C-alpha cells in the first residue's frame, strides 16, 4: 500500500463543473504539496500547506491533519485545467525529499 | 526564462550506452533534486544537493548512476551502461533553503529517456 493515495485516478468533467481530488496519507508529515503536471512532464507547484486551507484563483486546497487527508477543489473548471494533479508529502524527520502519490488525471471537456 | 531548465528534453539511446543529463536550477536556489518518473507513477526521489554537496542518495540510485553539482550551480546526472529499465522521465527540481523547512519546489520539464 502506497504511503500517499489519491482518488480518483482518472476524472473527466464538463467545463464549468466543480472538481474535487482527494489525497490520503499514512505517514506523519510536516507539509503537503499539490502539484500540477502537464503533458510533456512539466510540473508546477500549486500549494504547500501544513494546516487549514489555501486558495489561488479558482483552486482551493484543504488539509485535515487529524484525518491525514487533503482535498484539491477546482471551481468552474476549464479545459486548460486538464492535467495530472499530484499530491506529495514531506515526512517530519526527513524534510529533504517528497513522497509522491501516483496522481489524478483530470480531463475537462468543453 | 528564469525557471529550472533541463537538457536534453528527449534522449533515445541503445542499451549499454552512457547518457548524461543536465539541469540548470533557478540561479539563487541552493538545493537541487533529481527525481525519476515512470509512466503512470508519481516521481521517485533519486538524490539531492545542498550547494555542491550531495547529501542523500536513494537506494534507487545504483552504482551506474552518478550525479554531480561541481560549482553549486548546474547539475549533471550520468547513467552508465544503460538498461531498458532506466527508461523514464528524469525530473530536476530546485528550491531555496534559508533555514526553514518545506520551501517551495520548482520543477524542470524533465528529460525523457528511452533505452532501446
């Protein structure tokens, strides 16, 4: 069993729909990252959070440390949001590397 | 462009050949990471540098792999005697460590290696 699990693995949506991607982890962490990976490999860091909620434009990330769970929400989804969204965590005693989930592939159709 | 750049973007090689990839981090970043990603999987940590010092290597990094960051700026990752199992996307990332944990990582676009 992976230390970082994401669901769903694949997600399709119509433009305008509200999207939720979930991440659960089984290890203690000092921070959780949400990353966006576009076709061709480029990865962009969306959020880094250790508690509560962060918002950037139409994208919101939340984390519940007690439940070891985080969610990424996209409101008013758009085809340009199509990408793989990866959750990664930083263990508390080894802050120099990330443990990655396998990603959620999102496709938003017009 | 002041992001992380990697070269080449794609590399096709025959089994047994040596290959070298280059990563240029964001100029003021003192930490540099190498990750490997296979199809359908999340990236896996390979190694990282703090300035020119290589501080950690994953068990995934066999003796055929070597990474350097001689002047604390760009880094190279060399794979000797490539095997088909080395085929993957090799990702480089950098961050600025100023004594706090969890600095934001910036990734390059990766080098896609195909070993025939």
